[in-house]
C-alpha cells in the first residue's frame, strides 16, 4: 500500500457514530480527510473540527448522496473512499431508494476518480435475516438475509441494507472498482458526536426507565473503535477482499441488563423478561476470523457497555444520580486527603 502521508480519503456521513471514529483514527494515522455532511456549519458536526489534526487535514464538504454532482466534486482527487452514510429507518420510502441510489452514486464517482479502493459499511441486517438458518449454522461472510422474508416482515432497514450492499457489489463489478465491505453488528462504545444514534438508544432505554422489561432475544455487539479500525485495516491491506463480519460476541438481552446492573446498580434496569413463557433464546454462532486474521483484537462487550454508559453520562444524555455524585465526591476528597496528608471535612 502507498504511504499514508499524502493520501486523501473521503468519508461519507462523517458526523455519524461510526464515521466520526473513522475520521478520528484516520487523522491520527496521518491521512487527509474529506468528510461529507449535509451542512458543514451545523453545530452537530463541531466535534469533528475539534479532533486532533482536523485543523490541518480535515475538510467538511456539503454533499448529498442523491446528488451525484456533489459527490463527484468531493471524491475527485481522493485515493480512497469510506462509504458509511445511510438512512436508519424502517420507512421503506426513506430507507430503500436513498440507500441504493446513494451507494451507486458513490461507486460511480469513485470509479471516475480512479480511487484505489472503496470500503462500504454494510450491516448485520444484510446477513442474518434468514428464517431457514439452522441453530448450528455459523453466521459468516457467506450468509445473506432473505429479501422476501425481510419484505414479508416489513423489516425495511435490513432489506435496504441488503439491497444496498448488493447494488454496491454489482456497480463495483460493472465499473471495475476495488470494493471491500465491513458488516458490523450492533455498535456500542463512546460517542464522539453530541447526538444520540439508534444503536446507543438500545442501551439507554435500559437505564432511563423507558424499558420495563427486556426481550427474550439475542443481539450481537461490537465496539465502535473496533469497527472503525476494521474499515481502515481492510483499506490498508492490499490482499483484503470480499466481506468482513465485525462482531465481538452474541448475548441474550438478559445478559446485557445483568452486566449493566452490576456496573450501574443505581439505575432502574429491568429484571423481568417480556416473554418468559417461551424457552430462552440461544445466541447464534458466528465467525469473525477474517478480521482477526488481519490483526484486529476485539474489545470485550462488557467494556463496550461500560464505556457506552460513561459516555452517555459525560454527554449529558443520562443523569448521574445524586447519591452517586456524592460517592464520587467522597472518593475525590479521599484522594485529596491521601495526596495532601491533611484532614478533609465533608458536610
């Protein structure tokens, strides 16, 4: 691979959860980054300008996935493209067409710019929605969601991600673009952006009292930094090809709330399963060996969940209970006492 120094890459949807981490890590590695956003002056993108190296090597560019001309202008002159921007909704009109057309536009613009590689962010939703998958089947890069099943169950997000990825492969083959795909599962970890995203709400609902029970179902998890690193790894590794499943573990929702309760017992975390009449859902088997072979070391999900909650507190999305604040103050005072060897009195 050519030296990072002097390389310019485009990150679409740069203000998003995963994309923000990608921009951060790319800047740290020395890349020059062009990030597409709807409005460069929007305060919700200000966190990007505060990243280390942003002043010298980050440009936020106004672009729309459905406006080919705006994408062409940004991608022209880039060495690579990380396409992460995509709608997150179960409204078919808002999800499917924008995802497919936007992806095709990115691939065509990348072909015209003769970039060395495009890395596309797909989703586990394009992989696991298959009613015929047996309990012993190992979910890996060869698995695809059943489109008819997605339509029949009105799961338009998974349908949209699957058809968008298929469109990316078809367009890349037609245009001769070197395409590699990362398929993350539910992404956890610290937020860089000021706003909440869909995957983080999955955890927040167990902490703020909005969820009184937890579902009898399983979910795969991965740390956001690992997802960002996976994208950069497959971009920088010349031999990387095909799809890469990005997952650390699969847990039952009951395991998730148990972990959260151990770390943060002060919150109203649900203890009752919504459907206790059916047998407990079992985690499915999966393989993340392709990414491990590239050297990626996954962050344990327990740590991901802990860092997610701490980030929610730090960003003001989750209040810290008063009594917890007092405990923290006591610990802080105790630390000061040890350091100064002076008696500390608290009211």
